[in-house]
């Protein structure tokens, strides 16, 4: 048995856990941070994130002429999140986010040497109701990878009071009476037992998206049955085991069936875990079609307006997958693959390459999809494309005539123009192009069948499980609460494990960009509360 003691124990080495540790160390605490993963991937899922964060009232917004406020953001947040009357703590954390995101996240990161791009994009505008009423999505220069590494660097000045332990599989929480006093588990792969004793224990182990069997059990009822194929973009150890351990000792775990998934997942060509997927940041000019090559409707699917709704619609399709139909020009102009891994110019902060790819077209992404991704095919005609789509699926579901008709009907609406067309996707493209932050990444009403923009491309898309919107219920000090509202002595939760605060601060759906930032906010609030308590 390997035994360790500390003032505070942080379980989980992702962004939320690291930020919590930083706060604790800066308050003079002795900290032990344990992570089940190996040291080489210290930093968790943040290392792979694109790096976008939602803020309200930043200098970038002011320079762009965006009139925003915490009250407006909160109004958007509560309306779009569809909260219920029982969501007292989730709404309290939502209010804390909009009130403190600039000072406690934006400027805190800037004070530690990080910067954001000057261009602000407009995510989650809402499909049938307003989401973000103004542009708020700020992209971190260097992406999530640089963010994770910079936060790890912040630990180094405190190494005399910090113990980092990797390959630790926590299997239970220890208690004296009703108070949590640490944890126990095994060191992998040799299964040597360990125990850690601490005055306070903070759970920072992420959500449940890494366990697809659990995701299927929690699948939202209104989405229908889970699709035959699900992919995951969550951390491999985001498996919900700590949620159960907290529940076992009386902690209140809420809203785990609320998920933030993406309907644009495809199989990773070099998977590092089972069912490993990547997600497209969906091109707005692509036609979103079903397994037969027919456009999904009557409301056309379109990315970055209502992410949850697109997941619901795709889940309800036969076989639970879809296709994006587009061409080379649309790919090079509009398409991004989410995450630091596939945006090396952003990750490595190579400004010239980043500007070139975003302003002149990203040939690297087109070549990657065309040559390495099994779910993507290219062709010169709809008939050839349909045949290749059928080869990918192993079935003859896509009818060539129907696919040609789909493309030609869309292109005919493009020909009419945004003022005369009745096509809602084209009208939304017009709205997108009116915002200067989005215009550079949206084609100027591009026909799919345009011979000069070819070849055609089809990308098969599955639901990709990413984040849990629910989690362990906490108050604004990060204390884990029981169902009766009282706190469990000595136990806290942060980040995705806490549903980004309160057991579900986003509600049913997010304004996007609140996840990395939510990890930082909950980590800072909780670390400060513990530190100030003595």
C-alpha cells in the first residue's frame, strides 16, 4: 500500500483539475493531483480542443462594435438552455459565468501570457428561437493545446508543495463519519494499491462520453433510439465511474442525459481508442442529406445554429447517420476539423500559414479528407459520387438520380438568389455573410454542382459524443451537495464532472464556447473557496 497525505486532493488531470490545483497552490496548500492517464497526455481533453470560449464584454467585442452585457448574455443563456424550476444551482452558475467570465477567465488567461484572435465569430444563433443574440465566440491563439501546456507551466513554481501521480485508477472515496477524507485505488498496470488522505477532495474527472454503453443508457428520450454507430471524441477515462462513487456516498448527480454531442462525426483515420471520432465544424454551404442521398427536411439541417437540434434530427434518421454533400471550393473555404490536432497552424501559432489557409483556402484539409478519411469520397458527377457513397456504406441505399436531383434543386435556389429563394439554408447563409467575423469562412452562395468548384465530395457523418451537460451538483463554492441541499463535508467537484457547475449550468443546450471556460471558472471559484477557508 502506497500512502500519501496532503491538504487537498485533486482527482483528474484535465483543465479543471489543473486550474483548481493552481488556485490551491497559490493559497499555500499542499496538493496531490492524481490522474488515471499517463504523464504524456497530462492536460486531458483540453489538449485536443480547438480553444474557443464565449465571453461577454471583452475588448475585442468593443473594438468590433458589439454591444453586449452580462444581463443580455444571461437572458440568452436561460432562454436557450430551457431550464426548469428546479435548476437553482445550474442557473446560479450560469449567472456567475456571465458576471465573471471576463475578469476571472479572459483577463486571467491574458495575465498568464495567452491571447485571443481579434476576430469574433457567432456560434449557436438558434434555429427556431434566438441563441446568442450577438457574436461572443473568441478563439484562443494556440488552441486548447497551448492552453493546457500553459496551465501546466503554472504549476512549476509550486513543485515543493505539489505531488503529481499518474496511472492512478481511483476506485473509491474514503470517509470518516460523513466527511470525505481522500481516496483509494490501484496504480496501473501493476494494480499496486494506493491511498491518499486529504482535508479536501476535488473531483475533476470529466463526463461520461468516453463510455458509449453508458451514453446509450442515458440517451435523451426525445432523440429516439441511439444510432447503430456512435463515435466518441471524449477522453478515454471520461467514463462516469466517479459520478457513481459520489452518488454512492449521497452526492446528488443530475441531468446526465443532457449531452453536448455533434452530428458531424467521422471515424478517425489513426484511432487512439475504440470508436475514436473527429468532428467537422460543419460547412454552411454543404447539403445535409440522409442515408439515401435525399436532403433532410423540411427544415434543412445546417451547422452552428442549433447543435442539439441537428443531433436530434440525425438520431431520428434511419440508421442514425447522414452525409454532407459539398465540393472542393466549399471544403477549402468553409470546412474545419475540430481540435488542435487538425489545426496545426493555430496550435503552433504560425500566423502566416494560419492566415493563408483561412483567407486563400485550406487545401490541406481537403487532401486529408480525400486521401485519408474512409468516410469521405470524391467524384466528378453525382452518379459517380452515389456509387462511391454506396461503397463506403456497403449498401445500395443512395440513389444516383435522387442525389443528382437534390444537388440540382439546391443549385437552382442558389441561382434565384437570397432575396427570391424560399430555401431557409440559403437565407441563413445571407445572414451569416452579414457578420464580418463569419464572412471570411462562408462562401458567396456557392453552387454544389459548379464544375469549376469540383470535384464533388461526400462525407458520411455519425453522432460524436463529446461532453456531458449534467453532473455532480455543486454550490458556488464547488461543494458537492446532497439531494436535500446540504453539502458533503470535504468533497468538491469542478469542470465537466460538475456539469460545468451546479450539476448542469448549460441547461439542455449550450451557447457553445462555455466548456473550456467553464472548467476554468469552476476551478478558480472552488480553489479560491477552499484556499480562503484556511
